[in-house]
């Protein structure tokens, strides 16, 4: 598959990297780019040789937001009629394998939202996050008000969304939005690839189950969440990889996963 606005590579065993590649517009997210991103993710999700994905941009910009020039002329009927932005949710709603975002440079508006949709967020200390929609007369539209609030708390998220003030990668880490922070863009991408490689080395069925149960914690109360976790845990006793993993431990061997 060849793409115009993204680059897809496999820099490590079992790891796919998607780089947003619309440099002239600082990776502003317009429909053709999102369509390509969804196509790539869908095919990588089905690819048995891939265990985890890294999503990144350039050193200058992860993504400077939804494309303001594409949005500017839209009327309510266009937005509502075509359910504008709905196809952005495909990443979160349908992809079963873990995606790590490696954020360098600007991650503003829809860029920040795209980074937060990923399963793990890594960033460079100097990355520039923000939800500046208020300055454009609108509000976050791709989950920013929900995900940022869950990640860093209501008061802080409210302040950022109401003022449109940016925050740094270091702050994103200090506040718990980012799992790790790095000194340089290169280290950020390498760190994401390292983690993706570790994940890709485990049983795919167990990895998928981990992602599913952690994500459920965002939707369910503690009691139902723990019960859901236990059911999925029970289900894994029907997998070959559970037998392989536990037998390998007892025999002091490295597990050779069958992913079944
Ligand atoms: C369209 C954009 C863009 C965007 C940058 N560009 N961001 N085009 N949509 N979001 C374009 C510029 O128009 C310019 O094109 C080129 O990229 C380079 O940008 P500059 O502004 O010249 O670069 P710089 O001076 O370095 O400033 C970087 C910046 C600034 C601070 C990131 O570009 C900026 O403020 N961008 C907008 C950020 C923003 O408001 N994002 C939220 C969008 S709303 P030309 O052709 O002039 O060279 C949003 C809503 C989400 O995301 C809701 C649902 C998804």
C-alpha cells in the first residue's frame, strides 16, 4: 500500500511505525490523512506479523490540529450530516493491538486528541500540547474534553480548555498524561519502539486481552470492571499461550508463543 500523507515502516521485529507526513501543514489532520491512517491501522491490526504500533509525527509537529482550512467553511448540516470527526474514532473503537504515540513538537487540538486516543503516550519534554479550540470559537471535538479530564483531573483540564493555554511535554508527564518523557525527539521515538518491541514479544492474545480490560476500566464501575477482568482472565485458560507461558516458567525456558 502506498500513502501520500503517512509513512508506514517496520523498524523492529513485530513493530509497525506510522509517521504522519504532511510537513507543509505541520501534519494538520484533514480527511484524506485520517482515511489513510485508518486504512493503515486496519491492515496492521490484521497482520499476524505485527504485535504493536507506534504513531508519531515529525520533530516539529506530531500534529498541529484538525485542518482549520478544511473546517472553516463547514455548515452545521455538513458537520452533522456527515458526522464529521466520527471516523477519527476508528483508532480507538476498532483497533485491538496496542498503539503508542510518540509525541514531538506541536500536539494541538485534534493532534493532542489523536495522541490521547492511543494506548500509551510518550513525549519529548519540549513537546507542545494544547486544546486551543476556544480561540477558534469552538470546543474540542475528538474526545479532548473527556480524555484530558480523565487523565489530568477536572480543574486542570477545565483551565486548559477554557483558556486554550498550551502545556509542555514535561507537564504532560508530571500530570500523568504521558507515561514517559524524553530529552530529545529521537529518544522519544526510540523509547516508543523499545516498548512496542517488548509488547510485540508477548502472546498476542494476552496483549489484546490486557488492552481490552484496561480500556474497560474507563467505561465500567469498579465492581463490573473487576468482574469483566476475571471473565477475560478465565477465558485465557482456553488459549494455547497460557499453557505455553506457564510451562515455560516451570521449565525455566523462554516461551515460544503460538498466539492461539
Ligand atoms: C491548517 C495549519 C494548521 C491547522 C498549521 N497549519 N496548523 N493548517 N490547520 N491546524 C499550516 C499553516 O497555515 C501554515 O501553512 C503551515 O502549516 C505552517 O504553520 P505556521 O503557522 O507558519 O508555523 P509556526 O509559525 O511555526 O506556528 C506553528 C503553530 C501554528 C503554533 C502550531 O501553526 C498554529 O497555531 N496552528 C494552529 C493550531 C491550532 O489552533 N490547532 C487546533 C485546530 S482546531 P502556510 O500555507 O501558511 O504555510 C482542532 C479542532 C479539533 O484541532 C476538533 C475535532 C478534531
